[in-house]
C-alpha cells in the first residue's frame, strides 16, 4: 500500500497544536460487524486488515437506523448530494441530518455529468450542501456513464482532468478543503486521472486490493463491495475502508475535516 496523500495530511495535522491533538483523542473507532451478500475471495490483501470502515449511499438506501449502523462499525459515510446541475438526491437531507445526529463522520458527494460545465455543477453542489464544521471533505465522483439516458459522451483525458480541476477549485474555495476524487478502474486508466496534481483518491476495486489494481497509485479510501450487508441499513450498500490505522484516521480527520 502506498499512502503519500495520507502521510501529507499527517504532517499537516502535526502542525495543528494541542487543539487538534485534543480532537484526535475524542475520535472513537467502532469495529465493523458487516457481511457481504456476494463476497470476494480475497487472495491478497483484504479489507479486513483495515480497522476503519464506512459506507456510501444515496436515494436507494431509504431505511437507515444510523445509531445501529454506527454501533456496528459505520465510522464514516459519504452521502450522495447532487448530480449534474439540476439533480438533488431526494434522500440527501434526511441521511445528512440523521447520520450527523448519530455521530457518524459524514461527507457529501457529487456525481459528475459529462454534458454540463464543471463550474455550473460546482455551484449546484455548493447550493445544496451545508458547510458544517467537522464534516468530511467534499467528493467528486467521476466515472463513465454508458447507461445514462441523456449523456454517454467520453471526452479525452486532458478535458476530463481540466473539468475536474475547475470543479475542485471552486468547491475548495467555498468549503476550505480540496475535494477527494472517487473513481473506477476503467475511468482512472482511460483518463490518466493520476496526472491531476494534488488529488486525493477514493478508489473502487471489488476484486483486488487497489494497490495492485491501480498499479501502486496512492489512495485514502477503498470501496471494496457494492453488496454489503450492514446492521441498521435495509438492503445492500457500498462498503469502504480508510487506508490507515485508527491513529491515522484521527490525524487525517484533524487535517482534512472541514
């Protein structure tokens, strides 16, 4: 595992003084009590070696008991907020409010629509996602959309990276934290997304460790299944891990939380 972005934020956290140290000491990590409806036979490094687990979800998860989910190992949640320049996830406000009440570290993500300007999409995200102290950094979800009823274009890598840069800069100015990029193996390779300077990645890989699947590139979050079964969440849900230890998680939050 390569964790350069994680090491950088740890260095930043070390400069924060006693206030951040005090914050780190209050971070509680709950061990996961999850299962998988379609488990992978991990032959290499498995998600189980990482202590900090969480979920991402959207309107498809309509019934969530966040208190139960938190008690069973949901330490963080990335919640879908917006898509394109005119779509607001109908479950965002409910998930955002109730996850926060249960003490789950939460962040919002935007699903990128390739047929709208990045600046317009950034403004739409900012319009709907509150700036809340302690929230996780915003997330830009970039992937191909071959089944979209309205937009299936596949632009070149240079254009994609420029659009990502525009979105990230606008959002970072508003929230004071640079967004994380979520992506898939094919999109990452097709667009050479690693060439986007200063990016921190949340990578999807459901059949192998991201260090192997993504050629040893750096990552901070790994989405390892879309068929997770989590107490408190009705139906299947995406499950993720953070790249480091419990102490790393506390320090990462100290450097990267809003």
